[in-house]
C-alpha cells in the first residue's frame, strides 16, 4: 500500500463526464489498497471566464478580491469530484486551501507556500477517506485567500506530497510523459522513462510546458518522486497488489540522478518561440557599463536572458541581450533612453528569433557536444546568432524560420528518435 498524491489539471476535469472518469480512476487505486490525496484545478476554461468577469469590472482589479474570485473555480471541482467519489461508495471529503490550511505569504496572485497543516488530512486518511484539495490556493497569516500564480496546482500537489511524505506525486495531464522534444515538431520524439530534477528544471525554464518550474523546484528541494502521466491512459500502479508492476503507461519519473541510471549524452531538446533580441551599439567601454545598460531594463520589470558583449578597438562596446518577445517594445524604449544618456551610437532589435537548447546531465562527462551541435546546424545552413552554455545545457539563438528544421536536425544527430 502506498500514499499517493495525484493532481488533475483543467483538461482532465473539464466536463462532468471527465470528472466521473477521474473518480473511476481513483477507485482503481483504492481497490489497489493505496491511500489517495487528490489535487484538482478549475474546470478548463473556468479560470479564463472568471478573469474576464473581473476585467469587465476593473482592468486592474484589487489583488485581494481578485484572489477571492479566482479561487472559486477549484472549489467547484473539488465538490463535484467528491460527490462522484461518494456516489461510488468511496468516502471522500473536499477541502479548500484555507480549510486544509496551506499557509502562504501575503503576495496576492503569486503567493509562496510557507507551511501545510497535515493533522486534519492524516485523520481523514486514517479513517479511509480520499482527500480532495483545491489546487492553486492558500491562506495568509491574516486569513486572506491567496493564489499561487501560474502552475499553482502542480505546486500544491508537490507541497502536499512533501508535507505528507507521500511515496509519489503523480501529475496527470493530456500527455503521457516528458518527451525528448515536442512531438508536434518531431513526430518520432521519444517518451523518457526517467529524467533528473536538474534536467526537468532546465527543460521547463527553456520552454517545455509539461510542468511548471516552481513545482519541479519544490519536488527537488524536498526529494518528492514526481511522475508525469496521461489522465486518458490506463492507471499506472507502482506497487500493484496483484504482483504486476504496472497496468498502464508508467509515464516519466522525475527523480535525483542515480549512479546506476544510464545517462544519455542528451536527454531532450527544448525550444522557445517567445524570444527577442536587443543590441546597443557603440557604448563607451568603461567600468559599470553593463549595470548602466541592464539596471534600467531590470527596473522596468523586464527579465533578461542571454547576454553578449563585444569590445571594439575604438574603445566602445556593443552589448546584446535577449528578452521575452512580449517585453520587446518596452525594453527597446528603455534602452533607447539609456543609449542617449550614455552617448551610444544606436539601438537595434529583432523580435523574429527563437532559442533552441540541448539538455542533459551526460554533458558533464562527455566532450564535443557543443561542436557537434554547431556542425549539425551548419550543415543545415542555419546561422547561430547567440550562444549560451551551462554545465548541462547548450542554448543557441537562431532566426525563427529555422526553428523546426534545427530541432529536427539536432534530434536526429543526437539519436533521440523513438527506438523500434
């Protein structure tokens, strides 16, 4: 018997029929003898509806009341799922974030979890109940409802698993695991059986949308085994009482790197279409110039990614950096003012670029990966605009028209395709 925390996203609980299917799935885990805590999101489309209602009243609604409104979406789902379970003779009890006392800080719309009170949940589990918890929400020390921001339900699930010392946290989505790259770009992309927390963090930060970064960070910090599964496949049982290891797809397990795990050179290829590049040309090269450029950009709440500085013989430097494409106009406006203040020659930009990244812990012990990546792109006549590296990642910026060609070529060059 295992204690499992399961999280079902909005698509998985998007209709009454799908909620009934989730209840049937949970019933199979109960039949297997497992204790279950379920975290659910709002039904698909519901949060968007609530956001539209709020903005119909006020384009910038007051943050506290905005959280009160958005938190109601999950409350509907926990009640309906608990009804479906009880109808099947499976004792279930629903809890909002406030009721289960998921204590957060007071930062509305993007609160962080501080602690979780597990006593009430332990009592219910000991009584044979399934616990159904609203994801995405908590309560601050003053009793105000808070929400956790994007990916908050994943974070709720991982935090509950950590607090309860669950055997596993299972994230159910509309895909059956983490793939070597997006199958919509590379049809023969392969599902990974395992991936390390480090690799998953890199993949998530570089554009992979399977899991949110905060949830992976939380799981890594508290060593919570995290598994990504499809809510439309047959259930996977890590410890089947009938002796079978699994009755369904085992998805992808995200865990710490183990010595016995065979590490491929590259685990996956991530990409991000939402990139833009800015360059300030002819800046006087003197101490503090980087801060003079990037300080005002950061003060305008624009996040900076890759940075390159090229020093010229005439005592000036060209400074290039990338930002999210949505921030391109604002960042260029700020940079133009900086250029005038510093006496720079001009500011140029390009919002038609993308980032392609190789990720893999195998890079630590193998040389030549960067050169192989560059050779592969060169053979496809793809010009590299910028390069960034870390211990387990190599990223390049290229023209957006070469995204799919570049990803496919690299996927093939590094042998990541589905094995037959």
